[in-house]
C-alpha cells in the first residue's frame, strides 16, 4: 500500500517517459522546421542567391531576386559541377550544417538596362553606374529563350539553356 497523497512508482515512471518523449518530439520538430524554413536552408532551383567568401570557400545565402545587388539564379541542381548544362554557369557545391549537398549551377541574374563591371571576386560582377568608367557592359535586353539571334545587331548574346535565357550585352553609355 502507498501512503495517502503519493503516486505509485509505476505512474511516475510513465509520466517521466511521456515527458521525455514529448521533449524529444519537440526537439525533432524544431530541427525539421529550422532545416526546412530556417536561414540555413539550401537554395532552391529558381530562387536567387548572393555569394561571398573566396573562390575556394564560397558562402551561398538565399536572396530576393529583386534586390538592387548582384544575385545569381539557381538554374539547376546536379550531382557534380561538371554536369551543368553549359560552361558559362558558375558551378559550386553548397553545404548545410557541414554536409556537402549536390552541386548548384548558377547563372547571373542581370537586370535590363543596368551596367556591370566584371570582378575577380567570387560574385564575378558588381553593379555600377553606366557612366562609371569601370563599367564593362550594359544589359540591353533579356529574352526567355536560348537564341543568340534574338540580340540581332543590338549586342553580344550571353545565353543559357536552363532556364532558357539570352542577355543582350552592349557597351555601357
């Protein structure tokens, strides 16, 4: 018999087991939510990223494609960097929590009418004023097809097969 006001030992063990299971469940759910929706989530195909760091150690951060800074469009996820659809993609490996993911094929997310300067930085480009003497090119048209003839005499085509896109590049103003 138990003294009045005390619970049987078995009930306490059952309550502790239930409490431990609930805590473990909440922790697992938290990790899943952080993994899926947190800041360390891997970039998704069709989304944009910003790059920083060095060419040997690239930091990839998801970004809004509409910001006024250089971004890269995640064109495709492949097994190795050699599997990108063409040589002009920037192919990188992405990591999350120390685990290496598949390779990402990135294409520059250039904006029509804007001017850029090519750099040695990991991002490859920096946006500059078209009147800036360091400007290398201006985007004079963007077409959602991989067809160099779309630029006609307007400029040099810069094409990508996936997603299909042709940038028409001209001398800056």
